[in-house]
C-alpha cells in the first residue's frame, strides 16, 4: 500500500480514533437522497447522493438547516470527483486505464461514514466504485472545526484482475458556481519568490503546476485564492483558498465551463507520473487543503496559519530561537578562527543560535565552492581542524545552540560519493546528464539512497549530540528524470517515488530525533509547501534578504504560511545582489515579522549597527516574538497598492499587538490614509508605544489610552512629507526606507 500521509498527521489522529472505536453515523438525512454535510465552525460543504451519483450542492457559510437541498430541485454544482467518462469533456480529476484497456471511469456511490478522529476534527469517507470494474475510490475529508479548514484526499483501490494505470489522480475536487472567478496565484524565481498576481478566469483551462521535482515552489506556489464574483480584498469578498500538501510535482487546474461553473482541483502532477496499480494495491493521494471565507483574504490566511501551527508544523506552538547564519557573512571562505569570531560576535549581540552553513565538509574534494564535495559529509580538516564538536562547545560556552547546514539529497560529480555510487543519481542512461549548480540529484526512490541520506543525519546527530538545528537544503531541481533502479516499464514512477522516499527518510529522522529543529530550504523558497511542514519547524523564505524585496516576498508568503515558519534574516548593506543600501532599523523591522535571524559578518558592522542589533534582538525576544510567532496576522496596507506597507499581529487573548509600517518607495508629497488597526477588542483600552527605535529612550507608553474601537476605526495617521508632527497617534515615515514598529498593550 502506498501511504502518502505524514507520520505527524496520523500520530495526532490515531489515538483519538482508537478511543472512539465505533464509527458514528454520518451527519446525513436519510431520505431517498441522503445529504452528506461536512461542517466546520463557520463553513459547510454539502453533498447529496442522487441515485448512483454523489453531487456537490453547496460550499459556503454554515447554515442551521440543510433540508432545503433535499426538498428543492436545486441544480448540483458538479460531481464529487470529475472522472474521464463519456459525456464529460472537461479535464478529469481522475483518469485511469482499467485492466482491459477501458479509458473511462464511471463511479457509483457505495456508502459513506463519518467519525470524530481528534478533538475538533471529523473525518468523512465517501466510498465510490466503478460501475463495471472492481476499482474503488474512497474520497476522504477531514473537517478541522476551529480552523475552518477542510482537507480532501483519495484512496484508489485496484481489485481488478490486472493492473490499472493511473494518469491523473487529484487529491481534491471542488465544483464552484459564481458569476465571475478571480484567481490569485503566487509566482516567482530564485531570489524573488511568492509574487502575487490576480486574473479573471475566462472560459478554458488554467493550470498552475511544477515539474521541477525538488525545487517545486520557486516558479509557482501550489496555493491559490479564488475570489467569487469579484476580486477578494483583504477584508471583504467571498473566496475559496486552497493548497496541495505535496513536496514534489504538483498541479492545480481551474476550468471554467460553458454553464459558468468552475471546476477546481489539485494534487500530484500526473505529468510524467503514470502509476501502475497492481491487483490488490491501493494508492493514497496527499492532502488538498482548502478554506472558505466570506470576509476576504485576511480571514483565509488566519485559518491556514492556525491550522499550520496546530496540525502542520513540527511544534507549531513553540517559540523559535533567533539565530546567526554565516552564509552571507563568509560564503565558502572561512576557517575555524573566523567561525569562532562570528560565534563570539553573535553572542555579543544576543542571538540564541549559530548555524554553520555550506562549506564545512569534504576532504579529497574540499567544499571550497559549489563545484565539489557534496555527498562527502566529513568535516574538512583543513578548515576546521578541531572538528564540529569544538565549534559546538564554543557556541554552547556562549549560551547558544548550534546548528548545521546539509544538502543530503545531492551530489557533486567531484565527490567520493559519486566515484563510488554513480548509479545513485537520477539519470537517463542514453541521455547527456544535465547539472544544475554543478550537482546531480540522488535517486531518493532507491532504498539504499534513503539509508544513505538518513545515515547522513543520523551520524551527525548521534556523533554530535550538541547539534540542535539542521538546515536541509536542496539546490538542484530535477533535470535527468529517470532511475537506474526502476524497471523500464516503471520509469514513470520516478517523480512520485522520489517524494515518497524523501518522506520516508524524514519520517525516520522525526521518529528518532523529534526535537531537533529543522529548516527546509531549496535555494531559498523552493520547497515552501504544506507537504514539508510536518517535518520541519520553518522554511528559508528566500535567498533574497534585501529588506525592500522581502516586504513583497513575505507579504505573498503570509497568505498561506504563518510567521513562526517564515525565516527572515537581517543581512549586510548594500545588499549583495540588489546593491541597495538600507538602514539597519528598516532591515530589522522587516525581518521581525517572521522568525528573526542575522546573516552577515558581524565584524563588518559598525559600532552603531552592533548596538542597534543588540537592542533589536532583545526587543524581538522579549516583546515582539510571542505576538508575531503565535498571534493572528492582519495585513493592513498592501505594498502592491501603496508606497507604504503595514501589517500587524495580535496575541490570541487580544491583549497585545505589534504594528509594523514601512515606507518602501518615497515620493515627496505622497499622502496616505490612516492605518486602521484590526483584531483588537473594541471595548478594551490600549496604550501604545514606539519600539525598536533608533533612540531607545523614546520607547515610552502613550499617556493616553485608546479604545480598541478608536484604534480600529480612526487608527494612526501617517506622516511622510507633510503632517502634524504633534499628532500623538502619528506614524512617522519620513522618507524612503523608514519604518516604525508600535507595541499596543491592553490596559489592565
Ligand atoms: C542555498 C540557500 O538558500 C542558502 O541560504 C545557502 O545555504 C546556500 N544554498 C549554500 O549553498
């Protein structure tokens, strides 16, 4: 059986399922057309069994009574799952070839059941079977009540006498009906991830996908927001937002049909991934997670953030340490002395962890640039003669944790590993081998490769128990999509076998080392997906640490991912690629909206910069971190629409909030509307103060307290070129790259 469910997910659900034991009856009204209602606190997804078929009638706000879907002859929005069949001329969410060569699949309803599987989580399984063939499909839903997230996935079972070939096998399928559809998607590149674009869908098919294998979220993200009838704004508009939890090739399909309905489905990309299901075998697809919001994008994001913290990420409710990473400070050019200095300087400004990045390994082929050494995970004796433990001790002596970078899925041709195991890489024997960044991708479908990759981590962590954090990188996408391990007729398995192999290794690591912090990275934000979250504490959002660009990258990323998972580092100025000169305060103020880190050579900072960094790190740890990492995000002013940007986080009890405002493009004379806060308790009184200022003496609480109602309706005025500087509630953004951070605290 092929299980694509994450270990964490089942670990959470199983004990509860075992406790419950008995399957409870589904929430259905058993007339001649039973209804199947999948509900969360605020939303409902309603299906009806129409004879043989199951059709979707509603997805929207929760209602008190669904009888009307039985008593009225309302038109269905579409089927439970669109399959390839006679009279269906649309893209199919499920397209298989049965053992006799029949290309169509006609599913009929068999049964459904529903049961609570964890506190606040209800599972519903609808079982369908082909009318002729012993091929069944379980469509599985988990409704996460408090987070208003629904997960959909399928289990395909072949009980036919011969193999069934799977071509397209989406995890989730949603038929929707609105006058118009506005799709927001997230596109990018290395150094410029998660840019937002919005378009009205016209008749035809729009596909978002990845065929990159490893770096599968650089160009497009497997996430979407669909504004129904009108473009969704931050706080208004009906929309559906969804994502695919899969760290390999994925696809999302939107097809607007003749009758103006839209079918929307997503999952593993069927492209180049034909899967032969032998008799008796089954295949489980990953989760397609979605939410409905009648109050715009902000609410949808908060739903996803809560879900990610509760069910997605490793220890999603535990504060993350600040850190100093040496990559941009040294690149490959370091030795023990330099690293020791960096550790000492990092401790001096107050970071809690040091992370040794690329370049620490390889002896026969020393890793002094990106052309050699990948695969040879032995410490380089010339650069670090006293080994890793020496650095761990030095770090711990300063009261800090130690972390280390690895890229275990990859190999340079110039490496001992490749000399020994040339058959371990993805390759097509009759073709030239392409490389990206001078490296090949190991064939994670092979059991021996899985053992090797697990062994890299296992050896590091068991030999150096002082390692608290692993940065797991993957800098090459797939170029040679083939396997020497798979037989000729199963080469189509390579893409999926890779991701399954990766998850198998990560499952083993998590089972043995549940507490080691791990960051997922793929040349920056190349693996920012919900399939990775159950194994990692955070992701490296982008290699681009230029704070101006980060405002946009983090803005896009925040639509689906919580701040606690979003690593954001302060780097040197001018930016190494952008050459932009940015003030230290602006750089910190931007990085503070995620998991704050530093990524520079501290010895190159001026005395003032060091002093500011020390103060900023203290402010982050003591005041900002708990609110940003565990609170609710409200995006207030979009950088896409204005030359300023603003966002805020509110603590779960609404007693504290942190407001951030940035002036990213200055034009003298620009005037801005007030920044109105959100998420506060309207009847509570709050005091406010500027924090992280260039003049720490200025950090004083306002004399006056203001009601939440006032702060949310009137808000802060913005002074950029003109304005009343005596205004006690003014945000001063005088000039380009100015910023302010304000703490808002409930008066007891
Ligand atoms: C790509 C990552 O995104 C960087 O942060 C750094 O770790 C380099 N790889 C090292 O090669």
